[in-house]
C-alpha cells in the first residue's frame, strides 16, 4: 500500500521487484486489497503478455492514513 500511495498507478512487475514478493504471494495480497476495495486492478495485455496495473482508491488512502496514525500513536506509548 505504501508504494501505491506514492505513485498514481503501478504495474504488477514493479510492485514485485520493489517488495521482493513472489508472484503468488503478491497476487493473493492484491486480490485481498481489491476485494476490500482499497485498490483497483486493471488487467490488460501488452505485446500479447498479461499486464496487471494497480491503483489505490480513496478508500485505500483513507485506510492507509488511519493505519499510519494508529501505528504512530502506538509507538509513542
């Protein structure tokens, strides 16, 4: 989520490289975030290869902001 907050949208391979996640793990995490409507997924093709692009939603930004605030408050204790 923190990567998606800083960019308008990101391709699957970019997220995979930046996080060091496996394809399977990242796919599961993106599916869960999409189901929660924290991100939107767009699946297309580029040069006959699948291309998944992710974009954080307003709901996702709000949830991430709340998470960061709660974590900060917890760490200050």
